């Protein structure tokens, strides 16, 4: 028996080596660092107001531990602590009925409906534009610059215009907000699909010409399979952008439901904990939607034989 066999490996000596060799360990470290920075920032930003409260109450020589505790328990802090946001999310999700207008689940459902509708329209429009741009030089030279330049207009400037115009023609409710989501989500899908449809190698295109394949056959048998990974990547970006569009679309309408409405109500009444809970809920919703697209991507690519 050799000495190498008797010598324990580094991974067995260090129980954390396996954890940090993957993605779980680094993610835990990053999350812990974010929480630490968040708590430090909360104490620093909330301290001036807390010291003012002590002065009004004629309290002096307050221990630092008490100061820190009080800054992290303010009712309307400048920056709420993470545990305050978590408690607010718990109270407005688990402790409230889904049908309650104080439930974050209810408001998330309102925002989700316009997000999905806008994403569906934007993805369909993006795919159609990409197909037209790839197969027509006229559309490539005339339409593509307009597609790119459309994203230079700030969404906060164009959102009220879309709402006003659609309301003027009698269209209100879900569709105007979905159109703003469409405006943000179609661009990444268009650009990604154009890149994907143009990604086949020249030798493969020549081979299709050798087989006398039609444009339609080349599209279905060669261009589209090449473009599928690009499509899913652009859909992930488009989904996140669609959610942002749905929230922005709720702001100029004075909506009373949706995550955007929660943000507005929180800003009106100085409820920073409510604002941050809506923001975190939006982040969770976006992460969930993107993860579902990633799962669909994995299943699709496996079905196509592109991944094992």
C-alpha cells in the first residue's frame, strides 16, 4: 500500500471545500455580505433620527447597543433592516388572505397578469420581427435601426403617453400596462433571435443549398434549431424587463392594485418598510419567472439533443 493511499485528501480534511467548489457556497457568502452591508447601512442612516428622538425625550448617554437596537426597530426608518422587510412580507403573504387588498400575493397577481400578457405579445412580436429582418435586406436596413433607437426613449417618459393614448381610444385596464411590458420585452427577443437565426455556419448553409432546400426548409431545419438557445437567453432578459414595464405602467395610472401601487402608497405615506417589501417581492417574482424559463430551456434543449 502506497503512502498516497494512506494520506487523506484535502477535500476530506476541509469539510467546506466541497461546499465552496460549487455554486452554493459562493452564493451564501455573497448573500451574507449583502445582509451585513444592509444592516450597517440601516444603522448608519437611521441613527440621526434616533438621536433626535433621544434629544426630545431628554435621554443622554444611551449605550451603543441600545442605539443599534432602536435604529433597527423604527416604525418608519429611512432604510428598513432586513428582518423588518422579512416580517412585513410574512405578514402580507402568509398572514393575509390572498383576496385581501393588503396581501402582497394579491398585488403580485395583478402585476403578474400584465407582465405575462406583455411578455407574450413582446416575444411573439420580437420573433416575427427577427424572422423578417433575417430574410429581408430591406427590413434589415430600414427596421433594425428603428428597433434599436426605440430603446433610447426613457420608459418613464413614454409610459404616460401610452396610457393616455390608449385610454383616449377606449382601451383601459390590463392592456395598456401590458403594452408597456411589450415595449421593453420585444427588443431583447428581437436582437437575440436575429443573432441566433444568423448563427449557422456558412458550410451548413451551403449544404442546405446543395440539397436544394427551400427557405422555409432551411428555416425549420437549420436556422431555428440554432436560434433556440439564443431565444431562451433573450426571453430571460425580456421577462425581467416585462416585469419592470408592468410596475412602471402602474405608476402613472394611479392604480390601487399591483406592486407598483404598493410602491406608490408606501411613498405617499412614508412607509419605507412597505416599499422595500414590494421591491423584494418583485425581485422574487422576477427570479421565479426567469427560473421557470431556464427550466423550460433545459427541457427543450434536452429534447432537441443539445444537452445531456
